[in-house]
C-alpha cells in the first residue's frame, strides 16, 4: 500500500467509527429509518419526474414526447404517494424486494446446480436458499418492511464501518 495513503490511516478509522455509530443508531429505531428512506426515495422520484417532464416539454416535437411526459408523471405520482404514505410505501417496496430476493435465490440455485463441479458451488446453493427464504418471508408478511429496510441500512453501515476500521488499522501497522 502506498505510504502516503498509509499515513492517512486515521481518516479510514474515522469513517469506520462514523459508519458504526450511524449503523447502531439505525438499528435502534429501524421503523424511523425505514420511513425516512421511503421519504427520500419519494423525493428522488419527484425530482426525477420533474426533470423528465421538463425534458419532455423542451422536446415537444419529438415522436416519443408523450411517452417521456407520461414517464415523468408516473415518477411524480409515485414520489408523492411515497411521501404521503411512507408506511404503505415501505410495504410495497418490501413486496418488491421479496420478489427480487426470491427471483435472485432461484437464479443462484440454477447457476449452482449448473456448476456442481466448480469449487464453492455449495455456498451459492446456501445463498440461493437464503434468498428464497428471505424473499418468501418478506412477500408473505410485507408489514416486515416497516423494520426491514431500516435494519438492512443499519446492518450495512455496521459491516461497512467494520471494514473501514480494519483497513485503517492495517494501514497504521504498515507505516514505516
């Protein structure tokens, strides 16, 4: 590792600590974090919808004007609905995640069984089964979405923070 980067190990440790703290805070109130994330997604959809509508208005002569404007309107409506109904929005997002996890689990299982002779295929089977189980749980009981999204954000931040801390302390040990 570059010595110049190694000497800045404190920045990595600081980022790790920040991620750990925010991750723990997310896990303390996962419902709040979920609702906040749904509102942020709603805001982003509104911004995207407005941009798409402005884009469409400047291109009224374009043959796809109507489709572009319709896309913008759908984004706007979706964003407004998520902001007005973040709890219901989290349930809808959870149903979608459940479907995605099930689909991803099935795909990983198919890939694993098509590559049985490859070292490590068992881990892919495990990952596929885990994806199916998690997807099924979310799809069957989408109210879990009230805590699930916030939990995943907190979980990711904690692992992210741990990785940054490890890298920072590894860099510190490499300073000559």
